C-alpha cells in the first residue's frame, strides 16, 4: 500500500472516530413484567 493511500485511510478513520455520535433513542421495554396473582403466597 502506498504512503498516500495509507495516510488517506488513517485520515478517514480519524474523522469517523471524531464524528459526533447520534443520541440513541430511549428504548421501550420489550415485554412487560408478569403480574402475580398471589396464587402461591
């Protein structure tokens, strides 16, 4: 690999690492907690 290509690749990797990350959206719970009926209390 030539020095120019290696430098370009390093520059792209550096720019990607320094780019601001998008804020993750708050996730909804996948399932709800089971409601206990008190059968075994």
